[in-house]
C-alpha cells in the first residue's frame, strides 16, 4: 500500500513532468478560472446588502468555485503548485524543475487573468447595476494597492497556508465528490478573513484599473501599483505554501513513513 509520503511525491512528479506548452495553456485556464471566481466575489460583495462579516463569508463561499474549477479541470495554479516544493526536501535537484514550473505557471496565470479582464471590459459588464460593479471592482483594487509591504507579505503567507491546505486535502481525496467537499472551507476562510492571493490579484488589480474609467475615481490606479502589490503577496504565498504546508507535512509524513 502506497504511503502518504509516496502519494504526495507522485503528485509532485506528475506536475513537474508536464511539457511546457500544455503546462502554459493549463495555467492560462487556471488564471481565468480564478478570475471568474473573483468576478463572483465582486458581484456578491457589491450587492448582498449584508453586514460586512456575512458579506465576506458569502464572497468566500462563491470564490471557492475558482479552486474547484482548477482542480476538477486539471489546470495549474501557481499558489497550489507551491506544494511542489514537497519533493525538493527529498532531492535538492528537484528545485530546478519546481522553479521552471512556477515561472511558466505564474506567467500563464497572469495571461489568463488579463484575458478575462479584457473580455469582461469588452462585454460592457463593468457598467452593470448602474455602475455598482465598476465601483466595487475599483474599491477592491484600491484597498489592495494601499497595503504596505509587510502587511501584504503576511496576508500572502496566511492565504497560501489555507490554499495549499485545500490542495493537500485534494491530493488525498478518493474522488471528485470528496474534492468538492474539502475545497470550500479553507478557501472561504482565507477570503472572508481578507488574506491576499497573488493570482486573484492578477484579476482584481487590472480590473480595478479598467473599472476606474467608468466613474470619477478619487485616486487613480496605475500598473505600477499592480506589481508593487504582487511582489510581497507572491513572496508571502511562496512562504506560506513551501514552509507552512510542504515542509511541515514533509516532516510529518516522511518521518512517519520510516
């Protein structure tokens, strides 16, 4: 019978052995899937009429469809792929393949998110609800770019602790129904608590830049704001996934297997 450690290693190898082109296109899909979830979050938190806490919980619940789409659609998401570091603690040579995977997937996720922003803009739907969608998209982006480096880093760590835990649970799920059941709780938690997800921000921040053209915004957002946010959030996501999930479970499972 395969051990938990061997199951995790097999999952990592399956990801790192993907050819570059299929990996890139799968990453574009993942970026778009998270973008769809971000659009749902924007919608329900703009028009729910609920108190802040309940609105965030509802937003977190609908956002969980993003990871469901990614996992069941067999796409590649940068934040989830931070778990590939698990195999690197067994073999230092695995880091090269892991870094290559991260670079391709990160770029593909960004392309997918930007593709969705562009199509949504072309659809005219930013003007939905008499402009409430555009105003909410701008408000989300504005709040994110106002974060200083270390708060953004910390929120990135906390976010991917939970996202990678959700993926970790999926690795050991026996079927798609079990995956559907284990994904929402960690994702709802990180979204409701206001943590920062780099791939979601690849949608939220450009969407806010586009949205500000639909009304008179108080503060003008620039593309430089996007990258100033993504740098600490991405670093935080890496730390959260690599250390708080991969390393911790490698210690638990590798030692238990001996």
